[in-house]
């Protein structure tokens, strides 16, 4: 049985508009709800603003996950990780993509439109969609320690 459909925020900067459209269609074709947070083709919103919009949606619970695309996938991850409670990774191989969920409960995957071909990106997304974090797994305690660290740094209680 396939895991339940997800609500996925998707965003890119101007390096990835065509790529985002193709991958958004791929997610929708797999039965997931896709919420586009920009940019529109021809727009030039800097990638940190798009990362923040998507990551805030994840932190607020309006999206289960986010897919963020820039030239490298690096700046998007750096920016998304500034939002409290968000764990964003750049991962370009199937094993790391799977482990970003299973080990790290990372809600945000960032891809580089200039470094990963579209067909490989589709395969990475299929691997990403197939897995769910298990809160009863040994990884949960480690993720909780990330949240505790974040909470301590932010002066709050942290979230998982
Ligand atoms: C272009 O703005 C490029 O810097 C951006 O797409 C991304 O690769 C940053 O990490």
C-alpha cells in the first residue's frame, strides 16, 4: 500500500522555473497536493525569500514537506534551515534522500537545477515520496536532540 498523499510546498528561484514546473507536475501525477510558493517564470525573487515562504508553511503545518530548487540546492537549504523547526537538506543521491526522511525527519528537500538532471530528479523524488519518518525508530531521539539544540539556541523549548 502506498503511503498517504502529502501536501508539498514547491519553490524555486529564477535558476529553476522550468525544472520546478516539471517536478511539480511529477508530484501531482503521483497524487500529492502541490502548493507553489514561487517564483513565477520571469520573476526574480531572491532564493532566501522563497525558501522562507516554503519553510514557514512547513513550520506552521500547512505543508507536510517542501521541495526547493535553486541553481545548486545549497542556498535554499541554508535559508530554509533558519526557520525554527525546519530541517532542510540538499541531497542528490537516492540513499541520502531516503535517509533525510528516515534518519533526520527532514521536511525540506533542496535540489540543484544546474547540477542534477531532470530525470534523476524525478527518481530522487520517487524515493523521497516512498518513505515516512518513524517516530518509534531509534532516529527519533537524535532528531529530538536537534530540536533541543535549536530550542536552546533560540531561547525556546524546541520542536520536533
Ligand atoms: C543564482 O542566484 C544561484 O546563486 C542560486 O540559484 C543558488 O544556486 C544559490 O544557492
